[in-house]
């Protein structure tokens, strides 16, 4: 694990750091509460915060509280262990109430600290597995809508494309849902090779975040052509061609992810109505009302059946 050790005392700092490094952990050391918080904000790769409660600049209890606020869905899980030279019950309770996951006496013994770190690793592993499950589409292995929204908020300058398989319902009706699933998986593999962040929104609809908006239209046109040139083997003796329709929304001032989803959605609908197998660039749409993003989520599956 990568551990941020926050301890002002040089002797305890050296002692605990040696324990952590001997156990194979990467250690970052701070002796000041405010500096530690800045380090946490700047480095989301830190897995565990091990902090003394007795700190200059910011008490350890307050540092735990701020660190817990940093632990948002778009950031990897962070485990917090508080240290204090006091084992008073009220002090321990205060640490846990401030957001700490665990508490050790300072300086800790090697056996106790190592055991608590193993417990932290087990919990972090379980949390990451749950997050992966909650943000990954089970069929294709692509990120899902939730992960797309998180990624979009971290990349506000990206273009957004919505991509829909043409005549997908006919594939399911004619060849069965297993064949439809095979087509979805094949398309997902193609999208993973694209120079963008790809996600499956549901059904036959996918979304792509393109970091270079100026190249977005050419990239989507190239992707459309590449998909159209591919034959997907569904089962022995049967391979089908697949085409896709794409709606592309470019970033602009004041347009958040919900607005861009709406504009890309309208462009995708226009691509379907114009004959499918094409890329349509979105026109700016009127701003969304507060309720419209929620209505769109509820009606996505219905819309997909209408335009398939």
C-alpha cells in the first residue's frame, strides 16, 4: 500500500516509518496537519492515512474529518488509522467519530501495526471490488453510466458521443439474445481500442468521451467505418455485419454532462432518422430543466426501442 504517515515527533516518525517500509509499504511522511491535507488532495494514489492526533497546524481529528470528505465516489477508497499516546476511551471514540477506521496506541508495536495494516488491506480490496462491480458493465467489461458521469466531471473539456447499434432488435428477434450479446461484446472490444473513454449505457447504446474535441468528428467517422467493415461471428457458420449511428456533442461554455448527453442523444436520433450508419454533429439545445436529466434516465430504455 501507499501510506501517508503524519507524525511530528522525529523519533516516532522514524520508528513507524521503518515498520511500514519493512512490511513492504511505500511511505510518504508529513509532520504538519495542513501539509498532510495538501498531500492527500494532490495524490489520490494514497491508500492509507496513518496520523497522530497531536499535530501542529491542524489537529489529527480534523485531518481525519477532512480526509473522509475527500473520499468521494470518483476517488479510490482511503483507509484511516489514528494514533495517540492516550488510550482514554473517550479519546478513541472521538477518533472513530471523526472518521478514522481504526486506532492504535503511539508508538505501536510491530505485531499490532502489521496486523491492523493487513486488516486494512483486506477491507480496501473488498471496497475496490465492490466499486468495480458497481461501475462496470457485467456483459462487456466496459465502464457503465455511473462511471461515465464520474469521468465526464473530471474531463469537462471532452467531447461526448452516443453510439447505437443499428437494427439491433432484429438481431435479437432473428438470431436470439445470445447472438445479440455476442454483437455487444464484439463492439465493446472495438471501442476499447479507440483513443477515448468508452462506456456502455445500457441495451445497445454506448457512450464515448473524446479528450481532443477538434479530432472528435474525424475519430467517430473512422470508428463508424471500422465497425461497418467488421463481420461479427455469432456462431459457427454465421457472421453478421454491423453498423452504428453516432450522435456527437462538442463541449461549450455552460454545457454540463447532462446537457451534452441530451444534445448527443438528439443528434443520435437525427442519425437514425436520416437512414442510420452515420455520424451527426449535435446542435446546441435549450438548457435542461432540473427534472429533465432524471426523466431521461427513466426513459432511456424506452427510447432505445423506438429508434432501434
